[in-house]
């Protein structure tokens, strides 16, 4: 029972997703720190991580998904003369979305732990 | 990995923006200083930012103040023969500080400062949320 709880595909998947959410938070911190740095190109998680992850999820190997690499976003055009392509609002919005996702994942992981506790103690508190 | 994600980048940015605001304050304070330490009129200072690799992780890119340099653009010249710093022709070189430029700079620095503060708040709430696992 315990092995199953800690090696279930969704538990493994949420571990990977939490790591990615932390990586994203680090990226937002860097992008917003460099809001005024001339020539800075915003960082991003490279490739289509969602697609890779969804496919791994379907085949049941979501826990083995590699952490995505970080790359510079050269596709977004700079809206300022200094070549910096960070847009404050976009970063803040993406950051709050990422934060909510992280909280949902923490709730899920915490929930499975609580279930286990109930099974052990036989009490819900 | 830090307990507070990206805190190196954020703290670097906060201190860099703080420096920028200090320099704006210095420029405004010296808007009418006709005699700087080098003898000439005060020249407004400009802050340049450089991005740094702050952590072991490639995703963490910090920022620091690169150089504080003087703006060499000439300032206004006023005809004030009685001024103690006037030349023999009665002209006084004024500093090249322009209030609107400084105020805009101040606003964008404080906006960037607030953005970084909200990153710090967000990182903190993520860390606190992670502590609730198992409770």
C-alpha cells in the first residue's frame, strides 16, 4: 500500500511538475530582475514541455521525464530600443499562474500523505 | 537550490534598483550645483545594469550595477554676470540635469523595485506552501 502511494504515476508526475514549477519561478525571478538590463533576452523553459509531459503521462512514465532545459527567448520581439524583450505584465501574470499550479500540486501531494496518515492511525485528525 | 527560489537574482535586482534611485536623488539634489568636485558644473550620473550568472543553475540570472558614468551632454548656459561661478563673459554653465528625465527614471526604478518585491513575496509563499506537505 505504501509503495503504491509513493510510486503511483500521479504522485511521480506531481513531483516532476513541482520541480518544473520551481524552475519556472527561478526564471521569472531572473526575468524580472533584468527588467532594465539592456540587451537582456528573457529566459524560458525550452521546447514544448507540456506536450512532452502529456505524452509521458499517457505512457505512464511521467516520473521519468527529464527536467527541461532553460534557453533564451529570441522569438519575442523587443518592444524597447535597448533590445530587452521582458514585458513586466506578462511575467507577473505567468508568475501568479505558476504559483497557483504549485499550490495545487502541494495540495495533491499533501492530500495523499493525509490519506496515508488516516490509514495508519485510523483517525482523520 | 535555494529555499527561496531565485532570491539571489531578486536581491541583486533590488539593490541595483536602489542604487539607481540613489543616483536619481543625487542628480536632483545637484540640479543647480555649478561647482562639482572637479571644478566644473555637476554632470548628471547614469547607472548601467549588467546581467550576471548568479547561481550554479543556468536559470538564475541576476543583475548588478555595471558602471556609474557621467552624462557628458552640455548643460544650459545662463548669462548671469553677478554669479560667483560666472566666467569673464558673464556666462554660467549649469548642470545638465533635467527634472522630467529624472522623474521618469525614478518612476521606472520604483516600478521595477515593486515588481521584484512581488517576486520575493511569491517565492516566499511557494516556500511556505511547500512546508505544509505532510501536515
